[in-house]
């Protein structure tokens, strides 16, 4: 049995949904299909989820949302018309959306989760209707009825252990199950969504629950690339990488798979296969527990911007018990989460997402660190990009860090910070955002450019 998930670009139009139909029905092992909300049809287009967010916010503010709701319904109507579906499915979708928009607004976060989830939920109904029209036994599956029970955390729901037990029954469902991604239900029966791009998470949860042989994730690229193709032209495709490598790359900016999506599949030991809806014959990229390290020390390079660091220096810091704990407790008081904490004997840096900080907060944090920890120096560094160099092969290769540092030096990129994970599967460099692309090019040329003799 295979669980197969299709992203928003794969479901953005009637033509794309027909491709999905051909792919699913070409393999009888594809029994469970997870769908996203309709994505962009062209670069300037708007995703249905983004339209729904605007619509929900207008409703919360008691503004007229009819025009925005009309745009959402136009997308579904256009798809239905392309597929030759009747008016019944659009009537059902319209009634569902209006019921949600007119629902209880006493808890805005929960209200917005219910609105956002309608994108996937109604698209699953539409896709199931098309499969049935084509004479295939297919059924829309409601996540609540199927048992996808999640924690009551708006925008950050987690599948509860009992969900996996209940979802196992999907194995015996007749025909093809069309399952909406991105959300589940709390024990109280309320809708809660996973973090953004959470349809990947749904697919991984279902693959784990039904003990699938393979989890296929269809998107709009032929493979996972060794570096962002918007930075390096025609980068090398990755044929196979490990869960750990993909997790590191996803965290650091690879957008092909949600960075939390691999966890359920990883725990069940289920391989993940990334493929292209528009070119299904392409070999794609397999994500597995272990692979042969025959490609050199590095499998991929990822980068992401929007970070800042808090540098704290204090003489004999290493002898002061609890210094790091008290520093992080101060950040916790301000509701801040941290990404990394590289340190030395007398100094430590805490890396944060810059979007969490406000100017007023920055001064308050600095004052508390100076006052409570008696630091010698506290300094904020803004506009940083983090570049992650990833590869299981680094554990068995000497000199990878040296090669990377030398490549950055030759490219005149100043390294603001270096941090190597204890797993030795990744190393991270902090550079100024203005140097990000130059740094990525330098590292790609060092580890992937053909060797000339």
C-alpha cells in the first residue's frame, strides 16, 4: 500500500487534477490520497489558503467578506467546470464555507483554523467527486470520522497517539480514500491545523498509521536539488538522502518538504519518495533511513535569512554554574524561542528569528542580561543568514570544515558564526544577509562543481 500526497500546485486547476487522477489510477497500490488546497496556477496567482485567511480576518473584524468568499468559490467553480462536474459539488462547498464564516468567533485562533482547513477539506470533496465521475470507486474521508485526533493548539496541532490506532482502519476502506491534509480534530470536536504546509504532515501520519510500504509526495519539481535552484542555476539533483539529512535541509530553507513532515514516516521506517506531478516518469528523490555515501561528504546546501544573534561575554563564564540556563530563562520570559547557542569559555551567542524581536524588547533584554547575569558585554547582531552544509558523509571525511571555510574566505565572505552539530551530519555558518548568495555559490562550487584536470 502507498500513501500519496499532492501539493497545491498539483491541484491548482482541472488540468492538474486530471494529471493527479492519471497518476493515482496508474498504480493500484495508491490507495490513500492526501490533498492540499488549490495552489497557484501562475506566479502572480493567489493560493486558496491565502484567500481564506483574508476572508476569515475580514469576518473577524466584521468587515464585508462576501467579495473575498466569492473569489474562493470562483476557484472551486472554475476547477469544477474544467472537470465537467455538476453544480451539486459547488453548492456543497459554498454552504460549507458560509457556515464556517458565520460560525463562533469567540476564540479567533480556533475560528481561523476552521476557515483555513476548509481549503483542503473542500478540495478533497471536489477531487473525490471527479474520481467518481471517471467511474473509479473513490470516497472523501472526513479526518474527524477517521480518527485524526490532534492537540488543541491552533496552527500547531500535533497528532495524539490514539490517532494512529484509529487511522489504521483506513487500510480496509474500499476503493481509493481521498483525505484532506493540514488539519485534524481535537477530542472536543474542534478543527485545529498543523503548521503551514501541514498537508505533508498529514500524509506522513497516515503512512505511519496504515504501515504503508511507501509515502509518495508529489510536487512541482523533478527532485530535491542539492541547492536552491533560484540561487544556483541547474543544480545537481539528489537521487537519495537520509531522513536526518532532509530534516536538516528542510529546517534551513529547503521548501520541498515541511520540516516536521518526516517524523511520523521516520518513526515507522517508511521510505519517502518525492516526485513531480508534471513529470511522473522522472526518478525523483528517495528519502530513506540509510544510504550509501558514494557522492562525497556533502549532499546539500541550504540557506535562510531573517536571523539575529545576541552575543553575551563574561569573564570566567565557564565556571559559573547555571549561566546558560538563566540566560535562556530571560529569553523565555519575553516569549522568545532560540535556534542555536554556539559558545566559548567566556562568551555565548544565542541565535533567534529576527521577526520575534521588537526594538523596545531588545533594550529590555539587554538590560536584564547586564543586570541579572552581570555580563561584561551584550551585543545584538542583525540581518544574519544561516547556511547549512549537510551530509552523512562528513562523519567519515577529514577536512570538510576546512574546505568550506576556505571557500568562503576565497569568496570574500566574512563568517560571523560557526556551529557544527553533535551528530556531525551538518555544519552551520552565519553570514550577513547581503553575502548569502555569494556564500552559497562558493560552497556549491567547492563541493559539487566538476573537478577539472
